[in-house]
């Protein structure tokens, strides 16, 4: 049976709305730290994406899934996912998602104690954010670099990155981000030098 164009369009719109609702549900569960429930919803999303053969969509969704593993402090699991999705994102020129993946990879390496690799990946993410003129992302990455340097006891470098982050965040107009970065700056004085 063949559907007429209007019926097919209505069906596609209904499916798109259901799909959007699944993403909203998964992200809402993430904000409530209901990790297992969010993973189940993401599994349903990925199953649908596999049916459609949409490798890029799967990579983007798995990028979100990696965030769950980071939140659960399951660094190796997060890195395994991110190492798989990063080449797909790069091949598709999905720069926004690539920058998120790079920041997440760097965060995992930081937690695993590989600060040299974390710094390298954060610098890669920073360059990409700057190339995209993504000032919010740039400010977040600069903050991440500042915090990492602070953890290493490199207070001058930490302060330089955090001050740059404040400037970029102000330019973006994101007051909340400016506050987060200023809080990181204020905590520098409390760290051991």
C-alpha cells in the first residue's frame, strides 16, 4: 500500500515529534541524574537511528551517551565511546559536536591523570571553537584549561586562561558563564601554590 504525499508528510511529522520527545526525555533524565533510565531512552533512539542508517545521528547521540559515563565517573567507558564517534563527527564536518567530544575526551584524560594528553586535546578543542567563532564554547574550553593548570599548581597559567575566559564569556553575553568562570578565578587563591 502506498501512502499519498499528505499522509506520508503527516506520518513523518508525527515520527519526528516522537523522536524529539525521546531526546527531551533523555536529556531531562540526565539533568535528574537518572543515568540508567537515560541510557535506556538513548538506546531506543540509537535503535531508530540504526534502522534509518544514519551514522552521523548515531555518533551525535553516542556523544550524549558518553556524557552520562563522564557524569558517572566511568572514564574508560566514556573514552571508548568518544574515540569511536570522533572520526565520524570529523568526517561529517560536525564541528560543534566534535568540539564537545574533544572537551569530553580531555576531561576524561584529566581524571585519568594524563594531563599532557588532556592539555593537547583541550588546545585542539579551543582552536576549533575559535575557528567556529563559538564564544561560549571558547570560554568554556579556556576555563577548562585554567582549571587544569590550577590542579597542576601552575597558578600563573591558570589565571591567564581564566582571565581570557572571562573576556570571551563577557563578549558572548552569557552572564551565568561569566559567574562560573569568576568563581573559578576566586578559588585560585585558595589552592596550594
